[in-house]
């Protein structure tokens, strides 16, 4: 079986060079703050919607990757939760994740299988955290009652309702992305997600997530060019306590998504 981890490394190298796969001509949206050289000022002020909320709209990419146009956002002293890794979400958690024995056993099975059953390897939707840490860009579209995230990877689509609705109570069908509702707490958008399918993957190596899980994401746009997402995982089936990681994002002010149809000409199989 082809190594999925090796495939991920190859894919990441492609996404690290947006100019190699760009289709649309580069174009800056209106209202982009500029520095004295006329370049996008990624350390500029946070854009806001008509009602004064931070506007999360834009094309974003994980903080460890390249992004289009302008200077890098100013670094801040390390603070907050440990930063999540793509291969291993817990790579910066010294004590590791608080897995129960059932969770450890499941993780070990996945590792022994060389991650061959990771959903991304089969063109299935990735888990929310794996989507956040994946190197391909994602586009946030913010409206007064809905935040839509379009993931370039596998053409993922996620809806976060901010119109005040509650979670469904009619025995809802479990979904790959679950059911997400959000509300603003000051300048942070706090999103809770439940109703996930069982057997979830948080990362490449297979840290697990069950159908009992609740994810709480706190989105904060730090400046024009930087966004932090703190994610708390609660899953009494597989973990002894809740735990939190951070995902950093950088704006790609002059970029657009490309079409990524995972199943087209798919040829993975026994080698």
C-alpha cells in the first residue's frame, strides 16, 4: 500500500507554491490596508462588518506556509494554547493528549496501518481540525447569519450558522462536519459543533474523535493578516478531560482557490 504520509508530503509541497497552480490573475480586494510602499499592510487594522463585528472573510492559509503579497505579519510573543500540528495534532503538547485506554488502542491500530485509512487518503471529508491544519487554502465568506468555509482540499464545504438557531433535537443524522452554531463574544466568534460521525480523525497519524465529541472553536482576527483559532475538544468516550490547541492562519490577500476534485483520475491502490 502506498504510504499516505508520503503522499501528504508531496501534496504539501505543491500547495507551498501557489504560483505554480494559480489560475485567476492576482487581484487585491477593495479596502485592503496598505503601507507607505503601497503594499498590503498585513499588520493593519482588523476589517469590520457594517454592524461592527470583525470580518473574517478572505482566503486564508495555515500560519506555517507561504501566502501571497506584502510583508509577513508581525510576530507576537508565544502565548495561549499549544499550536496544533498537521501530522500530529499534539506535537507541541509535552504530556500528549489525555487519551483513555480505548483511545490509545485505536490510535495504535491507525499508526500500525501507516495511516492508510485516513479519510483524506480515500477522498473523504477530513475532520475539522485536520482541515484547519491542512496546507491548502480555505476561503471564509461571512454574512450576518452564516459563515461559510470553502476548503480547497477535497472541495470541502462547511456551514456555521450565526443566526441564533439551536442544535437540532430531532435525532439528527451524524454528519462529517457535524452541526455548527456560533455567536460573538466581544471580538471572538465562538462556534460549537456536535452531531459528528463516529470514527473521526484529528490528524494524519490518527488521533481519534468519536460521535460523543463536542468541538468549541474560538476565531479571533488579530490583525488584517493574522487569525487565531483556538479549538477545545470534549469527548468523554475517548479522552479523560477536555483539551485545547491553537491553529494560526495567514491571509492570502491576492489569491483565490483552485479547483481540487480528489476523485478525478484516482489511482491509489495496492502497489
